[in-house]
């Protein structure tokens, strides 16, 4: 326990240190730029969650600091997110009126329960789940999220009312309602989007989104954009949040527990995928368990400050990356900027056009579509390319959480399929008489009376039949009577019970036919399995060797020495 506490202390501030003065100044500027883009967005997420708009600002205050202290990712932005906001609204809107005080208390309770479940996930070290997110899955995941978010922004960019939260239905609503697009809104969106994309191409370090926000707020106030039919954010109340635990009944807590569990599944999957994706991009390490603890701290902070569940957001993390963020210093400056806005600057925000906010998010989403990464995967591994494309399609078609889980399942299936049909080889002479590894073809042998066979995976219940059948085929069709059959067990580190029984039976069968079986390149782990499953006893003395050379030498002597 003492060692665990010491490890926890060493893990504090993992997303902040080390940091140099120059890097800190860069991250501070990135935090201001991130705030300029993200403050309007978290207000929008509050509306999705059915919460008062100011609650969106609260998600970017204490929760950001909580993750910066306890988390390990240098890039992950933890605040309001569309996925968990949608889960929250769908569950709570049937329990209380959205926007009411009781609804807000229920939302804060979900955040507190989610924090507790995340602590349990940290205790059981479930951060390893992130290891099942391969680079292929991460590229597909971010591409799918980019497409999903981009489509979601088209409604506000065009002035078309979109009712659904389902991506494909949103695309249909926008496509069928193009004739209803609002001209001034669409024109302002095209101007903002084009300007930001051109700025990214020709002046990538210039914080054009910041100027787009400030400029359109000033223009909206001066020329009354709302009077022209251009929708704006609307009034945003200021001031600090009130602190305390939510006032709900025990029965309501029990009702909300499944909601919190759904949010936690989304939080772990989405946050892990996002933090891993950006860590891979910058060749950094990330501690999934520390991130889970950071997410728990962030949700505790959300619960006691009267707001709703927070999550590691891929969109906002991409915004921070675009702004130049390289550590959680940027997120702390973001939180400080939110504090300043809450105290003094909520008034001007009401003039921000929704279409400009949507345009900024759209450009970020476009940058998340990793066509370069997809082309690289297709060039090197077509099978994994299809997995990446499927992951992206699943995120768009069925949702982020389901898409990630399905992609993980497919990744594991590909791994199991490889283990089920591993590469097998045998040693056979080339035209010059030198032994070379070749494909297993019944009718070949290593030399008269000897076959050296290599099985390329651990032996378990699913592939043991292939092992046995391939050994029998090689022996039955050998051009000369086989006296020794050597198994090159270098790739084999584990044999389960089912495979152990089959291998032991095969050894007895070969002995009955006058064929000696020898295991070469046996590791200490495999030797323990051979002893436990009775294989070593079936082989007899002197038929297990740590090297392949020793096994071959023993076979050539035709009388293996004692091991």
C-alpha cells in the first residue's frame, strides 16, 4: 500500500512536467487560443446536455485543473463532450425538466457516481484496456470522429434546423433541407471556414480562430446580426459556481447508476483512444491508469461545482493541438481564461454567431480526418486499412462508444485469427544443400529420417488440431522413414490444457511408430508447461533442449544423451 501511495505521488502532474520556460510560454498562448475556440463550444455542449448554458463554462474550470494534477496525458482536454452530454440528456430528460434545478442536481449526481466508478476502474488497473487500441484503430477512430463532428456542424453553418443526434440522420436532414438554407448564415460560415483553412495553410501559427471569434462578436453587436436572422449564442449568466454535493434521494441514486456506468464506458474508451492517438503522434508515453484517476478527479470537481459529467474530448484535444499545446499548462491557462470570462466577460459572448462557432469546429473536424495515415496503412497493410476504414464507418454509423468497442473486438479477432492459423515453417535443403526455412509442404524433409518443424504461435485449444494434423501429414508423406521429429518451439511460450493433452497423445502415437519427438529452443516458461501437462514425462529423458543446435545434434547421434 505504501508503495502504491508513493507511485501515486510520483504520478502527480505527469501532464505538466517536465516543462521549460519557452515551452510554458508557448503553452500559455495555446491555452488562450484554445479558450477562444472552446468556450463557445462548451456552451453548446451544455445545451445538448439539457443544462443551463453557464454549466458548460463550469466544465472547463475545476475539472480541467483536476485532470492536469492527476492525469498523465499532456494533450487530453477534459471538459464537456457531445457524446456524454447526449447520453445524459437521453436518460435525465424523462426524470426532470431539462434546465431545472432538480435536473442539474441529477446531472451532478451522475458525475459523482461516474467518478466513483472511475476510481474502481483505477483500483483494478483497467487502464490496460487502452493497449487494445492499435495505431490502426486510432487512425480510424479520429477519422470517424472528424466526419461525425463535421456533419453535426453543418446544420448551424447553413441555418438548417437539425433535430436528430444520429449522424446519418443529420446528414439526411441537411441534404433534404438544402433549399431552406439561410443565405447570410451560410455566407458567414463560408467566409469563416475559408479564412481559417487558408490561415492554417499559409500562416499556421497565426491564431485566426481567435480573431474570427472576436471580430464576429464585434460585428454582430454593431450590425445586429440577430435581426438579420443569424442565430447567436444568446445571454450567458456570469459569476462563480456554487459548491456542494447534489441533493438527491437514495432511490434516484440507484436509478442513475446505470446512466453513470454508460458514461464511464464512453469516458474510458473515448479518452483512452484520444490520449493514445496524440501520444502516438508525438512519440510520447501515456499511463492509462493515471489518466483514469485524473478523469475521476475531474468528475468529482464537476459534481461539487454544480455541472455535469466531463470526458476527454477528441475534438477539443485536436483544438488544443492545433493551437500549439504540448502540455496541460495550456489547459490550466484555458481554465484561468474561463474564470476571467465568468467574472467579467460573459456579456459579449451573447453576440457570437452560432455559425462561426460551428465553422471553427468544422475546420478542426476536417483536420482529424487522417487521409495521410489511411494511405500509409493501405500501402503497408491492406487488411489493417480495411479495419481502420471500418472503425471510422462504425463511429459515424453507430456511435463513438459502439464504434470503438467494435473496433477493439475486430482487432482481437484478427489477432486470434493469426494465432489460430500461425505461420509454420520447416527446415529443408536448398539447391546448394544448405538448410533454409521454407513453407510446410508434406513430402519434404530436412534430411533423410529427420524433420525440423517450427510452429509460429502459442499452442491453445483452437490451434492444437492444426499442429497435430500438420505433424502427422509431414511424417506420413515424408520421402524417407522418419526417425526423429524436432519441434522448434522458439515461438511457443504457453501451452494450455487442451493443447497439452493433444501434444501428449501425439508423442505417444509417434513413439508407437518408432519416431522420436524432440523439443528444441524451449524457454523456462514453456518448460514449466511441459512439466505441468505431462509432456516432458511423455518425451522422456534427453528430448528437451534449450537450443535448436542441441536438439539437432542429439537427433544425429541417434541416441539423445540425458538432458
